[in-house]
C-alpha cells in the first residue's frame, strides 16, 4: 500500500475509533433524571389498548 493509502486508512480508523469512544463515554457519563420511567413493551401495549378503547367509545 502506498503512503497515501496508509494515511487515509489511519485517518479513517482513527476517526471511527474516536467517535466510538466518545459515544461510549457519553452513554456512561449521562446523568439520569429520577423522574424518567423505563417503559417496556407491556406498558406500550397497554397505552395503545387504552387509546383504541377511547377511540371506540367516541365512535359509538
């Protein structure tokens, strides 16, 4: 590989690695809001069911 190829390769790998490390750092150091609630699939489905039931009652 030529010198230009090695430079391009190094810059590409270095930029990707830096972005990956920055993303991991941001996730690990993120401050959690105690008011936030984790939502699972059952919560989402029950909210959707309640919305459908409300729309059904309006139609009738």
